């Protein structure tokens, strides 16, 4: 049962394995509260994308539970309180026009036409893509597709947004534009990314996932400044955390 103190997201003893692979995730226990901006880092194959699919109800845990504001998240159940922005925008955008794509979620929530229109216009404005409303999705650049994909999730007014590699494939200018959008996109966000500088700039907490287990949980600068920890789990210390005098002599 939901209470005011319930975490936005809680994973309890969560396990997952695909039919032909060993356990991908092992006994995860995580609580994320409203207002947190959490980064999820780790090597390729650590289980980050799988974890997002479990949280969103696309996959079913082998054991344990995913709780959304105190309620069990069931496989296949549409939960507008949790939004997922896929790494590849083409996996998310499927309607003929930008307007139709952003409107798809609110329409499936059973909202009236005026409310759907209001949400679409507001979501596109928040990402600075209001001029794209009538454009065909397949005529957009990669950066524009990413902004429209985010707008489609914002239109749901979720309490939690999961971002899977949000800066992947973006040029420097679009990446810089993305950072304030991420910070203000939802009350709570969870970002899986290899872009550690983005995690440092956006997130207030970081989880380090390796071999299906959380091996570190804490402030981003503290976790990512631990060179031995990062190296042991296939990560590099971000350049911005390397003292300038060391950079000068390299």
C-alpha cells in the first residue's frame, strides 16, 4: 500500500536470468526516493538495460519484486508513473508525425482531446521542440528524435523517468542542450550511461553495477574518484576528477 514515505522505486531481492544465460541480476535491493537524480554506471553486460526493462514491466523478475510507490509492478501493466526513454530513439518513435507520437501515451491514458493537446504542446515546449510538431518522425535528425522521444515520456507526467544512454550518438551542442532538460524532466530520474561526465553533472547519487550486483552506492564524485574501485569494475575515472597538475604533465 502506498504511503507518503514510500520510495518512488524499490527493488526487493530482485533476480533475473534469461533462459539461455546465467543470472543477469542477483539479489538487488535498491530504494530511490522522490527528488533523487540517480546515475547507473557499469561495464557492458552488467545488466543495466535489463534492469530498466524489469522496472518498466517489460520483463518479469525470476525472483523478488519491483515496487512503484509501494505497488508491485507487474509485467505488461501500463504504469504512466514510470517512463522509459530508450537508447535508440527509433525503437521508441513509431507514429507518422511528431504530434501523434507524443500524443500516443496520453491518449492511452484515456485523456480527453483538449488535455492530450495541452500535454503534447507543453512536453514539446519543455524540450525546445515545439517547431517539430507537424514533422514526419523519419525526417528528424538523431538529436531531434531524442528530444521528441523524451517529450513523449514527459507527456505522461511520470514520477520517475528511466533514461538509457540519453547522450549516445549526440553531437556536443545537443548533449549540452540535453543536460538541463534531464535535470528538470521529472521529480525523480534514473540514468544509465557510459557518459560519466554527464552523470557527474546531472546526478546526485550513483549506483555502480557489475556482474548483476550493486558494488557501490553513493555521491557521484566520491564513487567515481575512487580509481581502484572504478578500474576493478571496468570503468575509467572521469577526466574532470583528475587533478589539473597531473593532466598538465601527461
